[in-house]
C-alpha cells in the first residue's frame, strides 16, 4: 500500500480513482462528439440570441419589400443581404425567440426560406430546390417539438403542396396531398389518388396551419373564382385508411386563424357554394339557390365533428369581418371590421375584439380607425398593427382594455406584419 497525507492508500482505492477519472474523460469525449455532430448538422444552432423586446416587421421599399428589426429602444436594424427589387415575405419568430424566419426571392429568383440570428451577420438560406416556399408557421402552442419544425405551402406541379419544414436542417416533407406509399422528395409530387381529390377541391394551396397536436391541417386553396377552406384529419378511419379532406367554407376571400385549443375561426367574404352542383335542399327556394349569408364568420373545432357554427352573418357590404387573430392564450380574437368597395376590395374601418366562438357582433371596438396586419403580443395583453398616417405607414401598439395607442416607429417608413419576439 502507499501513503497520502499520513493515511494509507490501498490498491483498490487507486483503481477506483483511475476508474472515476476514466468515466469523466469518456463523458467529456461523448459530449464533444455530440457537440461536433450538432455543430456539423447545424452550426447556427449552437449560437444563442437575446431578442427580448425586439420587434420584426416587413418594410415596403421601392418596388420590393424587406424584413427589418427594431431593438428595445426602437432603433431600426436592417437585415443584410437584401437588394432593391427583392421581395421578403412576412417574418415569423421561432417560438423560443432565438431565430427569425422568412421567405424571400433574394437568391435564384425563387422564394426560399431564410433564417436570421439577431446580432449575427446576414441571414442564411435554409432551403433547397426550385420550388417556391412560403414563410413557415410554427405551432400549435404546446406541441412538444414546436421549435424543431414548421408548416408551409410550397409550389410545384398540380395543386402545389403543404409541407413540414425542418428548422434544424432545412429539409421538407410533403404532407398534403398525402403521398401514400409513394416516396416523394423535395422536388417530388407524384400524382396519385389523393392529388386528384385535392385538385377537384381547388387549384393551389394558399395557406396552411396545424391543429392541436398536429393531428389536423386547416388550409385554404385558391380556385377559379374564389377560395375554399378545408380540414384534413390525419387520424386513420376505422379501416385504417387516410380520411378524405373535408371542405368547410367557400367564398371570394377566406381568412382564418387557429387557437391553441385547435379550433379555427374562419372569415368568409362573399359566400360561395362549396359545390354549386350539390346545394343542400334546405337552401333551394322556389327552384333557386338562396345563400345563407353574404359574409360571415364560422367557428369549428376539428376534433368535434358537427361543431361548425356560424357566429356572424350579414347580407350587407357595409360591415363585414375579416383577418381573425386568436390571442396566444386563446381567450380573445381580433377581427378587422370593414366594408367592401365596388370591386370587392376590403376597406378596414376599425379593430374589434371578441371571445373565440362567441357572437362576433358582441365584440368591443378598440380603435376608431382601420388598421392592417393586427396581431397579438406574446403575452396576449397588447396588439400590434400598422396604419396609414400622414403619408407613411407606422407601427402602433394598443392596449385592448382601454384603447390606449402608442406609436412605435417614428421614421418615414411604410411597414406591415409587425411581430414581437416570444422572449
């Protein structure tokens, strides 16, 4: 035996000490290998960003649009890599607030996904291929891997596609139309029975969002004379087969949002029949089809069959509702109240707030003027929007409890789609 500080050290103790040191070295080696693997797969994932209080927005610039940031003091930060004539699309934060994503034609004259780390250099292109891609939407709230992937609409053959986008490696997986047993890559799009079903519903996908737990997709499609909204349930039927999509509403224009509970609030302008050749008998009067309303709001919970209900309906063009936005906590929903012009264009008149699923006409007006691109702050306590003012289009913040409005941008810029960091 040996001697250490006057105490005997036995052979077994030396072996245990060496074993412990070996374990520490092995753990360090494993950590280092995993770190290198993560770094090699996505170097940007290792770097963090403090974005608390930062706001992103889209700025109209000449004949293009560009994504810009504002720091906590209201100072504008221009995102590098943009050239005159480029078209960035509305920005979206990853739910952890670490990264900002947007779609842009900055490269190859094709809309690709770009990711930006505030405080870093130029945004990094994070998609490949020749298909144009819309800005990804992260959600729904509460989903376990909400920061890892998002949903987006991509172009391509037939009706295009709704895809799951990996925020980690930039890969894309088509989810609508379902590909079945056919393997489809980023540039894929094999025409199958599902594609044929979707092509009978509409001509191309416009927007898509997941429902609760990502079991459902709520999506709008453009068709020859308007738009149509449908819901796809990914839960197999009793025979284990993929269920067909369910059209919910059609109109000249459809806007919608999905709350954290998975329920959808749908605004329909200029009602249309889903299938003009199969109109329900209750709407046939004296041999003619009579629309139930001209403009309305429909509330539906995809997980509850038969839950669809009309919560607002009007036959007048002077007071219609559009562009719903459900608060992150699910307790409130914004509507833009406006009128339709001679050519069917929507003119916002005021912003109102109501309860999701509640009678929309019982909502309270919170602005005496029309606004654009209204959205909630992450804490559900304030609202951001842009509105024309003296030849510019600044961004404002309003407290819905008392209507107190605060101007956030003070330059001569014209802005849209303001969004506050989730941090």
